[in-house]
C-alpha cells in the first residue's frame, strides 16, 4: 500500500510542479517557456523522492509540487543570467 501511495503522490507532485511553473512563466514572461517547465517538472519528482514517506495526503503532495515548481522556475529565470 505504501508503494501505491508513493507512486500516486509522485504523479500528483509532478503535476503540481508543472502547474506552478506554467503560472510563473505566464506571470513573468507573458508566454510559455518549455525549458522552464521541463526543469520545474523534475523538481516535483525530486521532492517526492526525498520525502515520499512523510507526505501522506494527495493535497499536500500537490502543494509541495506547486511550491517546488514555482521555486524552480523562479530560480531558472533569474539565476540563469549569472551563469
């Protein structure tokens, strides 16, 4: 049962990170940048891989995905200038 929960939470977190990244792209760039969205998609999977046993509810999995997707998109948009 724990494996099913981890798989579902990972999918929900990845979906949430895409939603967060699309929101940031539309807010700052006024267009959809697929490079930002692809990088932010990875953050949703990483956060669930790190704490899949701690997050038990699907709502919290989506929330962590949205937060990490937004942070990843912001980091990619603003930190990429210095690299």
